[in-house]
């Protein structure tokens, strides 16, 4: 009995669908993952894919199984022009695993443009990790909608560049700056709120336009004070006479 055209077409479509499904299942593009460990010297990590895989036995039964740990996976930090933004990478950090189209072994070892060392494609061995994707279980809160921030997850410490051009640094901890080449701040006014300690010399009004210093006091000076070249501790007075008259000007 001849097979109907519809049956043939359905059979061919089913075969094509099965072949397409099998091909799609073999292609790895990207998966969420969880960092297990990080090596800052090699800038690589060990990562556990967060989506379980499936295995089909000879009878067609499908079972769930964890995907293997991926080792020596390069970690991607934003980088360019001789500058890199780095941050701590810790076990438990969520990430995005991206699988390269071809073998990356020679490129990873030497950089530049390389021949593939192997003919594998979309393989577990050729992954990259981008740290940062957030599940709802681990998402941060309080994200600014008006400014860019470099911040701690709890939002307590941050450096902020706002759309209105204001720049803000906030921390409950200590703010430290070290500049071996010097520090220069140009501003129409500078306000310091809090105690100020200066370890070194202080020069005031030394620019071309001079300047004045106004203090409410009291002022306590441990060592000498000079005004117009006259020492407060060692100056003398001329024209001293016994009696109630005033002394002369300091020498």
C-alpha cells in the first residue's frame, strides 16, 4: 500500500525537527554559573554551570544531571587603552559563562591571531566568565537611576558621577589618597568640615595675587611666630625707660 504524501511530509518534518533539536542541544552559547574559586595570578576561575544538563539513555529516558566544573576559565574584566577595572571575585559570585565558537587554547597562551589547536566547537573547554549577572535571590537594591556608581553591594560606600555633573564619594570607612607626583585642586572655594591635621609645611597666600588668612581663634603655637621678620619669642624693644611709658617698636 503506498504511503500518502501527508505521511511522508510529516515523517520528513519530524526527522528534520529531531535533527535540529539534536544539533541545537550540542551547541553551547551561554549559561549562568557560580564561581567556585578565583586565581588572581592567571586571572582564571573554576566555575559551576547553574543550569543542569540532560542525559538520554538507550530507551529514550531523559534524566537530569549536573554539568561538570569548568576549570581555568578566563575572567573578563572591563579593559582598554592601558586601563582595567578590576574587583574582587569570590566563591559564590554569580556569573555568565560564554562559550567560544572555536578552540581558544593557542590564543589564551600567546594572544594575537592563532590557528585553532583543535577542531572542537562550542566546547566546555573554551569558556569565558563575565562576573556580574544577578539572580533574584542575590540581586542588589538601591540602584541609582540618575547617576553612575562604583559601589559596594550594600550601597554604603560609593563613588558617584551624576548626570548633573556632580561627583560624590561616600564611605562609612576611611578615605585615603596617595599621589607621589603631588596633588592640585582648583576650585573657587573649598570647605573642610572636621578637624584638620597637616604633617608638613603649610604655605598660604604664596600665589601671584597673594591672599589673606582669617582665623577666629584661639590660636596656640608651640614654637616661634614671626611677623614682618620679627620673632615673637626673641624680639627686643628699644627706647626702654623706667616708668609707665610704652616701649618702642620691636627690633
